[in-house]
C-alpha cells in the first residue's frame, strides 16, 4: 500500500477516466455468457487480448459459450498473441481430448526462455487445465515439455513458480524435489511457503535423508507461524502428508523428529524487555518536522535495533528473517513510505489501514460483541481469531449473528511508542527507512 498526498492547488475539474467505458465493454461481453451469437466472434476475439485482465476474462468466457466450430481453427492457426493464448486456454477448458494434441504442439513451440514471467502465466495455466481435464500427453511430448520448463524454475515471480512447480511435479521432473525445497527455504512469506510445501508433498520419489531433514526443519520452523486454527490444521495435514510419502527406512531414521513435531509447542517465553515507563503521549506534531527531514544514514543500525526491540515491533511485524507474520512485513516499507508517513503509521495506526488487516465486529443475539478475524467458516459456525498475538479463537453460531460490521480501527494499539524517547523514535524511523 502506497500513500499519496497532493500539495498543489485543487484541480479545476476531475480527471476523466475510462472506467465507465471499460465497465460497459465488460458488461457487453458478459451478455454473450448466456446467449449464442456466432456473428459476434470477431468482436469477442478483439477483446481476448485487451490489456484489462477482467475484460479478457469476460471475452474468454463469451468465446467458450459460442459453438467451438466457429472459433477452433482460428485459435490454432492465428499468429502468437495474447488473444491466441487466451483462446488456447478456452480450447483447453471446453475442447475435446482430440484438441489437446494441437494445443501441446503450440506449447512446445513457445520460446519460453524469451518470455517475461507474466507472459508465461497464460500458457502455463493452459497446460495445467489441459492435463487436469484430459490427462497427460504422450511420453515424447512430456519429455519436450520437461526440457522447456525445467530450466525456468526458480523464477523471481511467485505465481510463475507456483504454476511451474505444479506442472513439473505432474510431469515427474527429476529436479523438482531439490528446486522445491530451495523455494520453500528461500521464500519470505508464510503464504508462499505453505503453497510450495503443499505441492512438494505430492513428490513421491527422489527423497533421501538430507531432503527429508530439510523439510522436517521447515516443519519445525513453520509450526510457529500465526493464523489461528486454519494454519494449525494446514500445518498438521502437511506434516502427515510428508510423513506418508517417505519410505519406511526414512521414517525410522526420522522417528525422533516426528515425535518431537507431535509434541505441543513450549509456552512462548515472556519478553526479556523490561517494563518501561511512559515518556510522553507523543503526537504527530511533536515529531513530524524531525521525521520528515531524517535520513537513514544519520542514525546507526544498532540504535535502530534497540528501539525496535524496546517497542516490541517484531511481536507482530517481520523484518528480513525475524519477527512475526501477524501484521504487514516491514522489510521494504522504507521504499514506499517517507519519514512523515512512517511516523503517522506509528503514532496513529488507524488513520489509514490496509483492509486485509481490519477486524470484523459481530453483534450477537445475546448482546455480545465479538471482534476479530475470521479464520474458519463452516455451514453453521464461524471461527474468529480474537487475539492475533496469541492465536486465541472463539467459535460463534451463524444464526446468532445479528449484524456484522467491518472494523475501522487498526489491530495495532495506539501509544506503542509512548515509552520511547524522541531520539529512540527517530532511530526506529531511520531503521525502517534504511
């Protein structure tokens, strides 16, 4: 999330946008989701390559609803473009098994190494859909696909790695095990790690003691990730899946590790930071002038680290490889926010909050107010994480909910830096900016 402010004179008139035109175009395409209009194939085709993803999506569904005979040949014979790739995805989705051989001919003909990461997503997804709906291609085609796709992973883009990893596991790549473990260890977010681990748990061959140990080490680390019952359940399922795919000899060698992972986590140690007295109820006006002109190199990293520890920032946030995933990752926050914006986020955290970090307030029929983040949903109940620092949850019955209202305040408490001195607050901001 970036914070943008305007310091000039007010604009005389609003800037015109194309949002309305785009919305009308999408709605027009959506009319073909329910009716056949073979005479509109040209109009639909023109929008298969639209720069707006949602218009492309609407055009593809419109194409899929038209008789396949009216566009199949064009999808296979057109020159390479975004429109053609989108049409091939449509063919993979609704075409017959006999159509897939032609799709594979196009896929193995791509110059994959010359495509940018984002340009690879559409053909990779087409391959996934074709295999999922029609089965693996011939052994010869599989080997050609492996030769094309194996060198592409790892990529700098998570979405590309996600699709590549799943395809290479399905194609039984001999290198995907080692590459997947590398991705698992090097990824910086728990969401990415869980996705890589989920796909890795489907690799049934190639395991040795070293690779198994590396996964056990990740399981040991990831069991402390936050996210309530949903994360706990996902972690437990992954542990069981990994244990099931290993040979009996490897399971015997790792018996002590599995036993340790089955034990409850030790209680979290209390913070070693001494309780600090309140220095002052700081306001933005107290510090904004100094924070706005502060440069990172004016303060030492050691000073910033001490302020970071004193404010207990890592209880909820992550910087580099340290901290928690409860709140936003602060590793690169200084590239997005200047000194003033950082100070504002610390002093008044509820002024502007990323919606995905807001809690929901549930008014119950018995008068209770339950506030938290929904981490589990069933037909009759919701599981609400009411304390993100401890993962404590409560279960509420959906029929007893009188009203639900999005929260307006940040889960981050006010006054966290009131126990810091002026210099310590500036040290902290300098650290985050660097």
